C-alpha cells in the first residue's frame, strides 16, 4: 500500500491488477515510511508492518485492505485521503495468478502451482482457499465501498491517467510484473467458467464483468457508491 499525506492519497493494491506498475509510477510521491526509525529497526529483523507508529509513519502490508487502513488511521485522516484501486475480470485474474505463481520460484506458493496437474485443479485450490476477493479488499463489512475511485485493469492506462489528473501529479506507467499468457478464455470450459461465475459473483456483479470482459467495456470506473465516474 502506498500512502501520501502530502498529496493526500492512498493506493489500495489489489493483487494482479497492475499494482506493481502503479507503484513504480507513483512510489516517489508516497511517504517514505520505511525511513522511520522504528520501521528501520523492525525491517532488520524481517518485520515490514507497523500499525503502532504515529499515523504518518504507519507501515502496511503491500496488499492491505481498505477496511484495515480505515481501522488504523484517525477517521478524519482516512476520510481526507483520496483512496483508489484497480480491479480485474475474475476469470482473467485467476489465469494471471496461476502463471505468476508458476513462474516465480521465490513465491511461497510456487511449489503448489507447479504440482497441480491442470489449471482446473489450481482453480479448485483457490476456490476452496477462498482468499481472493476484490470486494473484500475494497469494501467494509457492510458491503459499502471504502475507496473513492475504482479503475479497471482492462483500461489501466486511461484510468490511471484520470487518477493522476485528480492528484495533480505527472507519472508515466511502466509495465511491471506481467504474467504473459494467452487469452484467459482459452483456459475455461463452460463448467469451469460457471463455477468461477458463482464463486466470484460479488466481484463480477459489483464491478460489471462478464466472462468475455466487461459487461460494458466502455464504462468509466465507479466511485464508492457504485456511481459511474467521468473520465
């Protein structure tokens, strides 16, 4: 997670939605919380989270949810930050996760991704694990979105440009940490696609996705109340 109290933003990094590229683009504008003395000390022993520091120096995990951020910031500070995130078609996201894990030997789940006999078996594992949820990353327990802007991975460059205009910063978006695979739809038969549709129905309905992409591929992103935002 990247936070800037000077620029008054918080980037909620949903995994496999272009977040590494966004981080590379705007990281220089974020607060250098890693330089805080307590965070440096904790880092030496392998601890890279500090929720007990003064709020300007709190250090969060890369993929911290918006609800966790809200719990650890003063209410007025949380409300005053422009909170944004990106989401991705769940069928495509699973294919990206699968290839990412199989390619990255240092990841703790690399061995599992290499051992499964098929993509369908990997999907079985993820559905049973039930850890992937874009809605849970961005909404509170009442289901209400806690972020102010939700862009799409499918329109990453134009939606990121909208964020930069809103923040008043100039940043170029590089391509970082791509998984490189053929069209995600080739990995599914009708039965597997239907299982993913059922499991991720909250994400699919909330963010307007269909198996073939976006239900409305030209729709702009949505705000915290589900209202479409102008580009």
